[in-house]
């Protein structure tokens, strides 16, 4: 990566891109517990509320413009990072302050090898650190928009009062300030998505890589969600099952489920006249799932399609756990949708719940109201997306994941603003 500048404290520079990553590193040392917090700010340098604090226990800003990454060990150093994307910045938010706190009782004079840099597609900018004595909290840098262009200012200003001083500086009441992470040392990094797939379902390794790239592009690396798949099992779907397209689709969904949901599985329903609850799909049973689940697809497909019945069952299932993470439901249909009024009523009701519907047309026609849900009025949020393809092979893995995740981040933001996601 090309190094474009080195900034001393107080200096600023254009970063040449709207999105990138700010990285802070320091040498690992006994008794040191450094944690990164980002504050998303308006033009006056003030946070508008608690959601504008991005840190270990609240890793994603509702807008997606700031995303926390868990610290990791890199060649004897501890690395902390914030991904930023100003193309997602909602007015009046135009700045991100990157701060550090020392939470073991030491101060920053005891933190060796402190350094920071900004990385974007345009190059790398080094931020030369200042010197510290008794400070327990420091502002490393500020990323901000100026006349539509993203810039960075090296700051390295310290606060002896640590996180409380930083919160006060950005207009957050100290009594409402987030507690530092409960861990006494940095968390162990989780097994990567690719590594887990390699160990548990090696035939899906390439899918995991493509999924990871799409997740990172949309700032969904730390998003937690339940995942469900609803499969049209009407008679007209025979060719999609017979040629293996439905199995391929489930293979491609599994990496998303492994990323979003710690239990590493996703719920599956099939439907024709009636909904059919199938076993949850996991790394242990995903291979040949369509041929083996409940005796195989030939035993549970073949009638006419009744979408409202299965939609009702899915809504009731995810509502049964009101304090669980939000749910992402992929609903696959080959068309013949005709109960438009009933579907509209169900989607209007479901909009008040933490439940996103991604409708996918597969090799069919006459998708009815599914194609018009994006513009349907009367819902508290737009809780649906739709796309159609004639053949699953028409899309590369990367293109499919991009389609599957295109509207999900916007729904997460809108549902959070409306208090649907808490």
C-alpha cells in the first residue's frame, strides 16, 4: 500500500476515499489493557446520543458509518481497528473521533510502541504519536467530512479521567457512559468464518471467502442475527430440486448463517398447501440436505403454493423470542403468487418486529406483490427486499451475496432508529 503522508499531532490531510480503516497498534505488555472507542459526532463535535458510541459492547453504529473490530494479536503487538464509511453518514453526523482508554489502572506512559495509521484504497497515512504521562484516555485522531471530502486529523490529546473525560468532551452524560468491556484482558479472537468452514464443511470453503468479502463491504462483520430460509415446495419447483439448484442455494446460505448466528445453523421451512418445518441446517447436515431432510424433497413437495400460511408460521416463530437478535429470512419462490392482499397485511404486521424478509424469485414468473413490497406504503419501516433470477448459475457467489445483503444494512439502521431493534 502506498504511503501518502505522515501527520504530526495537530496536522490533517485528505484521505482520498470515503471508506477505509483506522488502525491503532501497541506492543503487548503485562498489566496493560487498552481499549478503543469511537464517537460518531455532528459538525459541532457532539454525539447525539448513546448509539453514537461504538465500542466492544456496541460494535456497529446504526448507520453503518463506523464499525468496531475486536482487537487481535499481530506479531507481538495488539491491533485495534475501526472501519469507517462516510457514504453512509446520516445528517447531521459528519465526524468520527477515535479514542483509547487504559482500563487496568495504568496510564499511557506505560503503553509501549503506540502507533496509528489510516488505510484506504488511495493509500496509507501514518499518524505520529504524542508523548503521555498520567493520561488514562486519549483522542488518537478525528475522521471528518470537509466540503464533501473525507479527511483525518492527528490529535493524540490525553485525559487523566479516562473514558469519563472523553464522554464529557463529546457531550455524553457521564452517568450514561458505557462501561468498559467486562473482560480484564483483550478477548480471544474468534475463529474466522473461513477456518470454521474449512474444519466443519470443507466443500464450502470458497463460498465462505466470497461471503466474508460481501459482509465486509457492507459493514456486517460483527452483526448478530438469526437466519431462516423458506423454500417453495410446490409442484412447479420440481426442476429446481431435481437439478440441485435448491441444494446449491442452501450451501450458499450456510456461510451467512455461520457468520450471523453463534449456533451455526439456520431454520428451514418448506411450503406448498401447508408449511413444513424441516430440521435446522448445520455444517453437520448441509451436505445433501435436500436429499435427506425428512426423507428427502420428494416426500415434502408437490402441492400448490400458499404463501400466507408459511409467512404466519415464520412470524410467530421469531416473535416467540422477543429479546433474541433480529432475524433475516430468505424466502424462495418460483412465482404463481396471487394472495396479494393477505401477503401485504402480513408484511405490514411484520414490519413492527425485528424481522427482515429477502424474497428471491427463482426460475419462475408472476411474483405478484413480492416485486412491489419495496414501495408498499403503511409500514413503519421497509422490511423487505426482492430480486429474481432465472438460474442460480447466472450469478457468481460474490454477486449472489451482494444481492442477498443489498437491503439488509438499511433495514438494520431503520429498525434501530424506530426502536424495533434494541
